[in-house]
C-alpha cells in the first residue's frame, strides 16, 4: 500500500481508510501508527471522523482541519447505522451465542455423565435368553 505522500506528508483517503479499518478490526493503535509512521492523534481523529460520518467524512489529503477535529471529538458512541455501531452489535450478538454454546456444552456433559451412571448401574442378565429382572410396580 503506497502512502502517496507529498512534501507536506498528506495521505490519500484510501490510506486513511485502510489505517482506520485496521484499528476497527482490533489492531492496536500503537502498532498501526508505528507500522505506518503516523502521529497517534491523526489516527484517532481519522477514526472518529470515520465513525461520525463514514468514508465520506474523510478528507482526501492533508491533516484534519480544526473543524473536523471538533466534529470527531463530539462524536461519542457511533450510531447503530455506522460500521463501528454494526460491529459492536455483532460483537454483542456473538458473545450471546458463545454463552449459549457454553451452556449447551455444560448440559451435554451433564447428560453424558448421567447416561454413564445409568449404564453402569444396569445389572447384566445371568445368561443368554434370560430376561432381566425388573422392579415391582407397586400399584
């Protein structure tokens, strides 16, 4: 990925979007800024602008303007229709599914153990063709 830099070190919109996507995918900000040789604050501003207005909110070149910085700092939690809001909703759903799978695994383990105990408690028949004894039905 080329940075498409100029003498004032401006970055293309594609470069900014790729950096933001890496952060939103879970990569640490410090690792991304070190890898791309960026100021941390710029990456945070790009991320906040992206969360506030999507890819259209990203400037094509240059550092964020003061107005963009203000917009980014006022953004707060992203609305549900933004990619980050959707990502957070999906993470919560995934966590809920993992909890359900864990509960089902506990239930399966319980029933397997119960089945082993029942199978071990059965008395084998005395020989071929002999029926097992059954408990009386006290009516």
